[in-house]
C-alpha cells in the first residue's frame, strides 16, 4: 500500500508540500487544490508530487449533485465535471464524491435517499458527470456512506452495473459501512465480503476506526486508527491483495499532530502484515 493523509499539513509552496509528505513517509497524497486554483497552480502541485514519487490518490469533488435546489445542483454538477477533468489531467487514481442527498444538507440522512426515484437520479447523475468530463486515465468514484447510496457492497455492485461506464469505479471507506451490531462485531468477515465483491474495481481507500459508545441505543464513534474495534490489519491486507500499491488515506483527524501520530501507528502495524 501507499499511505497518505487527508491533511496537506502546513506548507508554503507545492515543492514544500510534496517534500514534507515524502519526508514523513507518505507514498500517496490527496490533491490539495481544486480546479479553481487554475492550471498553473494545479500543475505545480502535480509536478511536485511526481518529482517526489508520490501517487495522487484522489481529487475531491465534495458536493451534492442531487440537491433539490436547482442552483446548488447545477453548481455541484459543474464542480464534479471540472474536478474529474482535473483528476484526469494530473493522473490521479480517482476523483471521489458522495452520491448526494435528497435534502438541504449535502451529506445528510433522509428517508428519500433510499427511494427508487433517488436511485434513478443517482445513476443518471453519475452517467452525466462521466459523459461530460470524458476521463481517459482516472475514475469517478463514490465514497460509501451509512445513510445514502451506496450503503453496502451489494448496492455498489448494482450501481456499477446500472451506471455502466468504464470510468466509474469504487472508493472504499469500510468504516462508513459499519452500521449495525453485526457489522461492528463481525467487521473482519464484513470487510472480507466487501473486498471479495468489489475487488479490482477499488481504486483508493480511506482508513479510520470505529468504537461503540456505552449507551442503550446503538451509537458509534469514528476514531483515530487503533482507538476502535476494526480489524485494520486485515483491511490493509485485503487492500494490498487488490493492489500492492493501493492508495490508503488517513482522514478525519484534528490537526497535523494527530495525523502524524496516526501515520506512525498505521505504518508500524502495516509492516507486520504478511
């Protein structure tokens, strides 16, 4: 695997950014600027990553292309297309977004997210984004989510089939799919199922952990790697089986120090995986 951080860490220039990432032991990066930065700036970051031998794991298109607000939806579509085109130009492993919600919060949980009508909108949205951007080297992917499509590997498989585009693939975030006691306590078996079903369609992964709160309803807390219950050794083993150079991104931590500590932890136990 190639480890990376969701944080770009503090830096002043593209060369400093890439050198910092290389120095701490990263093998991949999340691209730190978007298409609005302009081709010159984006090109400088891409060149710096290449000079340091860093894989660009993902370009984020974070937005809601299924928003009920027409203006928000239109802006999101444009962003997805332009970010996917950027990812293609710089040779990123993938461009990643969520499917989009049926409500005002872009990543919110709504009953309507699971209607057949919303499913059909999701399929058309992905098709339209890919057809407009016409990527040749990268892939448009969706991050798994607990309260919208795709909410499990079966849904992702169905989505891949119905979208029916060569440049649509999988971004894996196993923690986001831990939504029940069965998946939580049997996460080793669940991740085996996910990788068996989605296999080489996976282009990039997020890594984090999950712990169960001591409450009388089922409540989970996202945590730093090693502070939860997920079998992260097995997660990395499965990712490397798909691709020995799989980009794996540590995310959702507070501040550079937490990222650096988590990076050390994952690198340490990752070395022990056969």
